[in-house]
């Protein structure tokens, strides 16, 4: 039997790791009386979500007051329940009307859905995903209205997308390790919407390999023209965030890289990526000799390099007639 692919193995591992809570059979018997249409399943799902959210909010209120609903109020407690208020929240499946409990003193702050929040978990992610794909605010507004029957204003969408700017800034300025054995520098061509026009731009990235072998994206930079000035800014950014030393910087011959690296990290070894080195070397080979190389992908080339024999730690014996040279 052939072994499952890597993607299938990851999917099976994720499925085993995600343990969903088991719903009692009695509850399912009450919800499912017979064959159901997709609309009926959707309605039952929304009703179950509404009941689950309201029950969780009630549990938060019990924790806030210090006693459960229906039980006797402690003599030392001064606060108590004060009815419920209706609230419509936006979920992955559309708008949902829920009842939020209130307290007499008005200091209850629910954690599941905040006091002034109108969106449940997952709804913001859909807006951000559509915005990241280059859709305009008006296009997102039309999509939400068509798919979820939800009318949102352009200002609402702008507030959602602007909310992640703080997280992006924190990620861009997060502290890094003081030393990286290897950092790969490369550029990706991606489509970016700018001034209502989609253009191909270069996004430069730095992939660091830590001392324990873990890999991490250290940063992303967008620049129209590359050169020593740009790479000087990149290296100074890495140094400001705590990177004191880089042993090997791997690149494909980006312009200005060597000049900037010699100024900020003078002891770093600059190495050309083996895959790019082979591709550049094939430009000087004949077409008949070079056409056999595309059959070997970059991954197979890297696998061959990893399987190459390692040099022995013991000094090799000099050949007969050759003087052992000591530098």
C-alpha cells in the first residue's frame, strides 16, 4: 500500500488533534425528528448557537455576581440580576439576535461578546481575508449583503481592517534572537491593489533559521527599487530588533546586498543559493546539456546536497610525495 502524502498526513494529524465536544444523544433526538433540508439544518445550527451563547453569557453573569441564577442571593452581595437586553451580532452564518443579561449596578463586562461589540468570532476574519485578496470596501459590502443578507457600512469595514494595523505593527517590531546561523533573503512577486489598480510588486522577506533548526519569517518589506540603501535599512531594522550576528546570509544575487552587509554585518558570509547558482550556471551551458536539468527540481537538488558525504573529523593522510601543509 502506498504511503499517504505529506499533506494527507498533516490533515490526519490535525483531525486527530481537533477533539470536538460530544453532543448528548438526547439533545440530538430533540433537534432531529426526521430527514432535514439544508435550510432546516442551518436554522437548527443558528438556534443552537443562540442558546449556547446565551447560556455562556448567563454563566459569566453567575461568576460575576458570585451565585447562580435561581439560587438564594448571599447576604453580603449588593449586586443582582436586572433582566436582559436584546442585541444583534454578526456571525459567520449571518446576523443573530441574542439576549444579554444585565446587572443592577451596570458593571457586568461579558468576555464572550463585549458590551459594545457587534461581531462574533470569525466574522472579522472573513472581512480581513477578502480585503487581503484585493477586494475593495464596496465589493466586500456587496458580498456580505449577497451571501449573509447583512448590511454593513463602509466605515464598519474600514474599522475592521484598521483594527489589525496594531497587530501588524507589533509583529514587525517584535524582538528577535541575538544570533541566526542562516538567514535567507529573497523577493516574491505579488499582486497588490494600489490606487484602485492591481500591480505586481516585489515583497522582500527574510527567513531566519535558528540555532535549534526552527524557521521564522523575520520581516517583510515592500520597495519599488532595490539597492544598497534599501538593504541598509533592512539590516539596520534587524539589528535594532536584537539580531547581533548572522553567520551566513543566503541570497540569489540581490543588488546592493553585499555592500550593505559589509557595513552592518561585516563578519557575515554571503553565499549564493545553490538552486539559483545552478540556474545561473546553466545560462553558459549548451541547450542540449541544460535541458536535462529542469527534470531535477530544487527540492531534489537540495536533497542531493544534504545526502552528500560529510567530511571526516579526523585529519586525512597526505598523499605520497605531498608535504603536509599547515596554514
